[in-house]
């Protein structure tokens, strides 16, 4: 806890460029597209809701958002609707694969060598590191959702107020050290993250969608010595791409979650015990956040496979 709070306190006074991250680039069927292409931008700096004790209300591009920030910030990133009309729409086919890359740099600090010849065919890398790995500096699962654009609307004007269906998740395994076995695959102890790659379900109907990428830096709660309880809510890192899906599938998408409603500290998977937060033990009833996982056929409870 102490480390999360002290990072927040530091960020309140210094507009750190390298402190957090944002999803920023995608590959279609292993072909990297230009950084930012097809992805709604965020306005930065931006005045979001001021929560006492959390990160500053003045948020920069790579800063997190919280469930009780503006709805718009939680859905697809701060002020994303101001950028929707200027964002291209990626046409793809149901069954195609998408790979996603993130950056810890502010747009004002982008350089070409963050995007080219990255090790392991990643879409981003960090020239400041000898191994050039672009790491995640926070733990937690990566979750991916789709929201179908309502009839009669265009993806360039859709705000994401409808249902969101989880189609992919990257979680943890128990390969950490004996005393702290939980090993988050995206975080990977600040080393090369798990590859963020998934399939657009072959079963999804044709149409336009928002495709949402997020890493949930899971919240935690505990009890003070005086028996008062505290909750430190999850940090969220939402970004959306605009896509047009070609498909022969005739079924409908299942019902999903609402955002931000399903991202509150009381929602499944959004808050863990301090023991789980500190990687010691998995909470007995733990499920990954973001609702049920659609496997293309059924909505399944998204529990760790450990
Ligand atoms: C996105 O917004 C940032 C400011 O937050 C700006 O520096 C950057 O150029 C924008 N990117 C695009 C692709 O418009
Ligand atoms: C906290 O709760 C425990 C268990 O109910 C109790 O024994 C203890 O006296 C309480 N402490 C305070 C400071 O109220």
C-alpha cells in the first residue's frame, strides 16, 4: 500500500512522463500499424475528478483513471469523445488476431526508436533500458472488451454507454518466489510482459465496435488498528480502438457489463485482500475483473486456472 500511495503523492506534484502507461498501438494479424492509428486519443493534461489521497486531478496522457472519475474517462480514456471523429476505423474480419502494445512515454517524448526494431517483435520498446523492454510498472490483469455500436449510430459518435463483453484476459500464475507465489504475467517483475494477443471471436456479428484495452491495477482493502476499514480503489488504464468487423456469423452478442458500474471496488475482481495484493495467497472467491468471459459460445466465470 505504502508504495502505491507514495507514487500517487509524488505524481500529484510532478507531471512525470514515465510513471505509468497507456495502450497505444495495435497489430492486425501480426502486422504492426502506426502508433496511435485506429486508437482514440486522450486529452492531456485534463482536469478529472479530484479524489483526496489519490493521484492528482490534473491527469497526463499515461496517468490512470478510477471507477469514480468521469464516466467517459473510465470507458475509453479521458475526453475520448473529443478525439473519436478524428480516429480512423480499422476494418477486420471475425477470427482475425489483434496484438496490443503500450508505452510509458508521454506523446511529447515519443521518438522513432520506441516503435521500430523492438525485441521479440513487440510494437513498442524503451530505448532507455539496455534490453529495450517496455515494461508495465503495475501488477494486475489485462482485460479486453467489445461494445457493439447501437443501431443507427456510427462508431465515431458512440460513447461506450452500452454493454461491454469481455473477450480476453491475461492473469497470473503461481511461478513467483515461494513466499510470494503470485506472478502477474503482464507485470512479470518489470521484465518482458506477456504478449498481449487475442482473437476477435469468429462468432461475432458484423458491425462496428469499440474495442477496449485495460490493465486493472487491482485495488485492495484492509483494516486499521482502530478497526476502521480502508479501500484503495483499482487504477484503470482504459483505451479504445474503433473497429468495423466483417463476419458471416448470424448470432447476437451476449449481454455484457456496464462501464463504469462494473468497475467499482465492490464489483467482482476489482478489490482483493492485502495478502493477495502482496502476492502471498489467492483469495478463495477471486475472479478476474470485467465480468464474465465470452468464449464465443458461452459466458463463463473468469476464474484463475491455478
Ligand atoms: C494525442 O494527444 C496528445 C496530447 O495529449 C498530443 O500530444 C498528441 O499529438 C495526440 N496524438 C494524436 C495522434 O493526435
Ligand atoms: C478491534 O476489533 C477486535 C475484534 O472485534 C476487538 O477485540 C478490538 O478491541 C478492537 N479494537 C479497537 C481499537 O476497537
